[in-house]
């Protein structure tokens, strides 16, 4: 671990675990990561408190923090504005992976995005968390969206069985879309440069 | 008898049973009318549902969605009873949309249903609507209230552009700004920060908010 890497900690949503580990490997980034379970998104206040506690802990150890999250709880703006903290661009995980322009145009087309971790947990999220079952689920999903789009970063096998089941449950067709890790890598680099630049200015 | 029907209908709302809820109203309306069903069953049941929604956290997304769809079903049937040449009485035009960059349509769609059920003429501009378009429409149709929905802080701050648009066109006080969405419930102070004139905790409470803002705008 070099001096720069020693100063930085990532606090990341577990939904990005495969992608972040791949980026670390390919870019030879030897940075510590603290993963937060993605299911905390179902409880914004719980996520807020968990991140607050992790940030306090890391900043107290004089670490710089890159937050790999969307705007996932109502106080994220305050947390990302703390000195020594930078959050990657994007209001949610699909936008972080796709970038704003592509994400917006796909939302306008009626896309509902799925990623690996949540694809495996769709029953927990939709049936138990949101109470959507049977015809209600189909009516709801078709009222809100036109298709399911699975974002495939190529790091995990595409969960075909879950996609088929989710499609059957929602009444929506699905597509599998290959996604590059480049936008995510670029955002990580931007954040690291920013917090380390802030550090140089602070040291001055 | 009406109390029994009301209780059964209310339970169907809670249990997200759209078809039985429609069936019980269809049966009841055979000897009366759907318009009477709106006043005697739907509205009282929705008031109870709204109270539960406002005070208890265990009203699920599915329950809110199906309650709105049942209301829409019954209002559509009631509208069909009206002679073709009779215009429905309207409380006035309102313009609503998800603010720029916001695509979380559910809350807006529920608001549209409940506003229409309450007699408002709603112009729904959809998702990702820029401030200028919302105000252009409000001016065009003479709406005294514009509603903007945002789910997250990132998109809620775009409502400031709407406030600026209202003020820069000299419409302050004459066009009121209603804001809503999850982030405003979780951070009520945001309503004032983005220039909102009011908010409602859920879609069922929006008609009451609209009436208040409409009255305020009418007084200038």
C-alpha cells in the first residue's frame, strides 16, 4: 500500500462489490473497502446512521473517504459534503454505472434496471418489502415500466433463472445489457484526485 | 347496511383486493348509482385509509397503489353515468410533474388519481419536467397551483428552479407551489428550502393541500 492508498478508504454499497474488486485488481489499487449491505436501501434511516457511524470512524482516523453510493438516503448530501469525503456522481446505482445521459434516456424509455445482487433478492424486495404480489404486482410494474434491463458488467454469471422469474412476475420483457466499468473507474479517479487535492491544500 | 358495505370495502382496500372491491360497488350501484357509491362508500373509506396512511408505517406501497386504482375504477364508472353533454364540475386546473431528472412516477400517478377523484382538472406532464415547461402549462391553462414531485435530495433541489421561474415571471402569490415525495417527508425543512408553499404526507392528503393553496392563490 503506497502513501496515497494508505490515506484513502472506500465506503461502498455491497451491490458494487464485484465491480470494485475488479477495478482494484486491474488498476492495482490497494485500498481498504468497507462494504455496507445493499438491503439497507430498504431503510433510508438505517443507511443514514450506518454511514454516519462509518464516516465518523474513518475521518477520526484521518482517512479520506470515497463514498460509492447513490443519493440513497435523505442526508447523503450532508455526508458527501464533509471535508475529506467525495461521493461518485449518480443518484442511484444504475446511473453510477451508465452515466447521466444514458441513464436518463433509458429511464425515459421505461427501463427498470436490475443488477446482480438485487436480481437474486427480487422476491425479498418486491414481495416482502413492497407487498407486491400476483396481479397487483403485474399491474403495478406495467403501469410504471415497459421493460426490465439487467446491467451485466461481465463479472458474474447472468442470473437467467431469476430474470425469467422476475419477467414472469412483472409481466415485463427483459433485456441483458453489457456495461463497461470505465464510467465507474473514471468517477473513482475523479473522487480520489479531489480528496487528495483537498488534502494538499489543507497541508499548505 | 351501508356501514357493513363500507367496512367490507375498506377491508378490501387494505387487503389490495381490487376485483372484490369493484364487485361489491357494482352490486351496490345496481339499485342506486356509482355517483352515490362515490359519496357514501369510496370517499369515507378513502378518508379512513388516508388516516391510516398518515399515522401508521405499515401501509405498503401495494396498498397505496391498489387503493388509488380502485378509486380510479369507481370514478370512471361514475363518470360514465353522466350524460355526454354535461361537463363535470371542476374545482380548477392544476399542473403537476416529476421535477427535472426525477423518474419516480408512482407518487405522481397516485396524486393524479386522487386529485381527479376529488374533482380537479389535472394536467400531468410526466417525468423529468423542466421548470419552464411546468410554468408555461400553468399559464396556458390558468392553473393557480403547480405540483412538483421529487424522491431524492438530488432532484428535490431542482424544485428551486421552479420557484425561480414562478418569481421571475411575476407570478409569486398567484401561482402556488406544492411539493411532494419521499425526501420531503423525511426532511420537512426542505419544503421551505426549495421554495415550496406546502406539502402533503401522502397522495390522499394532496386534494386538501390543493384546496388550501388554491384559496391562498385566489386571494393573491
